[in-house]
């Protein structure tokens, strides 16, 4: 397939902390947002990303609008800011 645009980059989960509201976690990243917009306006889009297989559900919204995804398995260590933190920083 020929693509109008290809996004290359990391996928992530964002922790959203509203003022005096409940914290939520949801998929995010410039790659996700940009690809979704391009796909919804009819462009042929591909996404190339490196990610943990355990996070593959983040790709589902893109695949549902016809975006081709090419995930590469992440091989590295998760580094936590503290023992209480669930934020993952991945280094290869």
C-alpha cells in the first residue's frame, strides 16, 4: 500500500491530573494523536513504533480507522522513578 504519511515514534499512556479532579490514565503521544487525525480525514496512514507487547491495546483505535500499524517489540528495562510510581521510562 502507498501511504500519504507515516508516523514514527513512541506510544505511551498519559496520566491526566485535572485540578481538583480524579486522575485518569489514557493512551497518548503525538504519534497517536497525529495518526488518528490523518486517518479520520481520509489519508492512508502507517505508524511505526517500538513498544512492549503488553501495551499493544493502544494500537486498536488506530487499526479501527484503517491505520496500518507496525510495532516493534521493545527489549530493554523498565525504570521506575520510585517504588510507588507506575510510570515507566524505557531505555534501550
